[in-house]
C-alpha cells in the first residue's frame, strides 16, 4: 500500500508536466521578439522546459538534434523521451509484461537498458525494475514542481525514462523502483542481438 502514495504522487506530477510543456515559451514567442534573437539555440534552451536545460548540460554519445529525433520517433515517443513527458498509468505495453528472458532497450537509440530479470510487479501502473544493466542509466536530481525526485535517462542518448524511487519496501534485492514509461522502451527476446546492435554504432 505504501507504494500507492508514490504512484499517485507520480501521476499528479505527470499531468502537471504535460500542461506545463504545452505552454512552452518558444511556441508563444511573438514574431517581433523572435527576429531579435540571433542566438536562438541558447535562447530556446534558456526559456524551454527544465527538460531541455538538463539535456543541453550533459553530453551524451548520441548527439541527435530535436529535429533528427522528430524524424525517427512517434509524437508520443518524442513527448516522453525528449520532453520528459509521462504516459498515463496502466496504459503502457510493458506495464504487465513479464517475459522470462530478454532485454528492454531504449526506444530512441536501442541501447540495452534493463533485463527481463530486473522487472518486478509494483502495481503502480508503469513498468518497474529493481536495477538496470550496469552503466545504461544515468540519474539526475529533478527539482521540478517544488519536490526532489531522481530522474533516470538513457546514458547513450539522454532520453527520459522515468524516475527512480528508493526505500518503498518492495521485496527486491535493491529496494529501488525504476519507474519507466513503456513508450521509452522496446523489448527484444534476443539479448545478444540487442547488444551487438548497440555496439555497432
Ligand atoms: Zn537512448
């Protein structure tokens, strides 16, 4: 039951995130102001969401631009992976997905992130993992909305995965819950194939 408090908390903040992102500054910039902004990339990241600030300040091996990501991701994948959105609870393809073997890769860049053996049932409405493949996930402090949470992103492309919560009392080896959006993930049973694809980049 304790974890349900976190789940509800997460859900509320997710919807706030969405409405906040819909009113991002660049979309409302008057044309006259835009023409006086020679350094648009800087200006854009300064006034954009905290999401874009974070991504700009960390260097990831996969350095695709927002336009390049838009070309390869669906609208929903872009909203979640690149703008730190959240899928509605209980809606994801991998929420109740418990394969025996296989690997979950980043839906953006295909880097292997989680093994099937890391997954557990949290009852939260999002896929839950107690650990990741070593080095696959990077943690950032997320101070949005007046609270401190730990955001997790793909270490290869910086794509937003979700948040990690600690000490909730789940009977797992780490007592951590990586709460990940299904939209941020792809599943493959071929663990070796996923690794090779990643190494070939
Ligand atoms: Zn990635």
